[in-house]
C-alpha cells in the first residue's frame, strides 16, 4: 500500500493505493505501513549518540525499585495487620513493582535499539509511570496511617483484669508484650516509609527518562542529516505537487 499527497491552491489531497489481496481495511493497512516504516523502525545512530548510557542507568534503577517494591510489599502483605484494607484488596505493591520493572526494561531496550518508535513508546510509558509513581506515594502514605496492631496483648489485658492476683509475673509479661507490639509497629511503619522513598525515587527516574527521551527526539528533528543513515530521513509520504494552470 502506497500513500501520496497532492497539493493545489489551498487544497491537500491524500491518495491511498490499497492492496486488493489484503483482507485488512484501508485504515489498518495505513497503520501497518506506518508501524513497519523504515523511518520509525530503523535504528538511528543519531539517537544512539544522543542517549549514550543514560537510559540504561535509569532503567536499571527502575528495575531495582520495582523488585524492592515487590519484595517489601510481599512482606507487608504476609504480616498480620501490617497492611491496610486497600493493600489487602488490591495487592498494589505487587503490580506497581511489576510495572516499574517493565518501564525499566523498556528504558534499556530504547537505548540498546534506539529506533524512533521505541523511543517514543518509552516516553509515553514513562509519562504513564509518573502517574503510577504518584499513586504509589499516596497509597503507601494511606497504608502507613492504617497500620494498627491492636490485637496484640489484648488477651493478656483481659486475663489480667479478670484475675488480678492469679500470677504475680503477669505484669512483666504484659510489659514484654507491649515492647514487642511497639517493635512490630515501628518495623511495619519503617518498611512503608522505605516504600514511600522508593516511590519518590521512581517518580524522579520516570521524569528524567521522559525529559531525556524528548530531548533526544527534538535533537533528531533539529539536527542535520546523517549521511550514514539515509533511511532514517526518508519521508513517509510521496509528495506530488500539481500545477493548477496546466
């Protein structure tokens, strides 16, 4: 399928030559040609030089943040009362961590194979990652406020009130239980605080990746032609200028 453009006085006409043997509608054929176009799918040496190793570093950090989210989130989910009902219902540390790992992998691929299509996809995904990172900060902040280990030492208090003189060592046991309760509460809140910090780090990483991707694409548009990569600057449309006076 070929696409040509004809310009006249204030009129632009697009002419599409469809493939009669294809079962796909014309719109699908246009999208297919654009996706398989050498302009979008060929590796650009210019983008490779502009991005250097920055995207790989950001991608590696994003993968580490994602894996830590999965690991620490699983610890909170498996601990009694260390997670609020939002975390128990949605399991958001697991799928948020998976998304962060996925964003990191795309970052690395966009540097190893710097095609314009992959770089644009990386920018779009990291823009979505900004929203996911902000959501992670909000969700972990809500969860840290919902943590409560009220059930610990409850039986000891009840037994002490019902039988105040049964065991003279009961007060010492209650004090140990309260000490353990405070330690569990502090550890759970500490893990949540680490996850909030990691989510803030992820927010900085995705913003940095978006900025660097946009700079790389804009430098490609504003830069000079690369004689080593002539296919990277082949126009998508074959322009045909008509002469209205002819």
